[in-house]
């Protein structure tokens, strides 16, 4: 004002230091990995079926990468559901998968009455007399499927085979080109053996279209003797659509950019810190 006699227009608070220290939510240094995952989403949208494994050490940004892509791709179409395996729940079969399926059922139950009628007809046609198997694992699904007749009790191996078959049909009913289903399973290093076998069985089935399965795990906790390793090897032998994305630590310049954005300063000022 003193030098020019006027004040030019400027954006408010553009140079203010933030009152609170906030780490930016944008991703840094993940351009190649984001592009690979985006392409997988697009293939599922076009009717593809594949299994993408995202690996890296704890806290490196695996989950953030998947969610970032999901937010941009599934805002208006398809279903994105998430399940997580936990270290101290390895003795509970299918825990992470059931969490994801519950999320899927909740999403469908939020649709219009007309859509619910269509989903019920489609699911009952796919599941037949085994619809109660899904209800036994996901009680909320009774609101969608209605009351069903009990299924005969069977032994351990036969029960597992039946659930694998019913799971395949359930997922296939929800997946289609143009409105794909993406199932994100976090912390696969903690997955129980039954869940890993279910994943292998589903991917080997080969009939589903418009479905993307994303598994995230800590590669430093999965060695050659881990059940996940054997599942991946089996799927590779069957030549299923399986892709790997590994996240490495950020390089210095990428971290400089993060610090500069966080402190609202130049990269030159951030670099010594």
C-alpha cells in the first residue's frame, strides 16, 4: 500500500503458517504404482477378473494407495468393499472376507426397494437351496434374501467346499462389466488358511467377470513358507490374472516435497530439515 498506493488482489491466508501441523493426504512418489492400480480398475470395469497384490513394509502407504484409487473410480459406479485380517483373529475362518461381504450387503440394503427386489431375485437364482449358507455367515443378508430353509449339516472338508462354491456364486452375482465389484483385503499376512484357500479357489474358478480382488500384505512378514506364498505360486501355475505392485520407501526429493507442503514453505527451505 505504501509503495503503490493500492493493494492488488491476493488469495487469503496463502502464506500463513497453519495453526495445526497437518500431514497432506495426497500421495507422493507413487505415480507408477497408481497408474498400475488404475489400469487394474479399468480392466475390471471392462469385465476383467484379476488379483492384484500390493506389498511393502508396515506404514509405507499400501492401504492409502488403494483407497486413493478407489475414491476416484468408485464414486458413482460399482461396489468397493474392504475387509481386514487381524493378528489375533487367525483362528477365526474367513474373518476378513466376511467383513468385506458384510460391507457389500450393507451397501445393497441402502438401495431402493425396486433394486432390492431385483437383487433378491438374482441372488436366489444364483444361490438356490444354499442361500442359507450366506445367511449363516452374514446374518444381515437375511434382510436381503428373506428367510431360507436350513441346509443339511456336513463335515469339515465338505462344509468348506460348500462355502467356497456358495461364495463364488455370491460374488459372481454382484460383479459385472460396467458396474464392477472390487474386494480389498488388508493385512493378508494375518489371513487364516481357509481364507487363502477361498481366494485361490475363486481366482482359479475363472467364470467371474467385472471383479477385482486386491490383497495388501507386509512382504517382510511373508517368507517362502507362508501360506500366502504357496497360494500365489499355485495361481501363477494356473496362469490366472495376477499382478504385483511393490511399494519402496520414498526417495529424498519426494520426502522434501511432503515436508514443504506440510510446513507451507519452499522445497529449498524444507530440504535442510
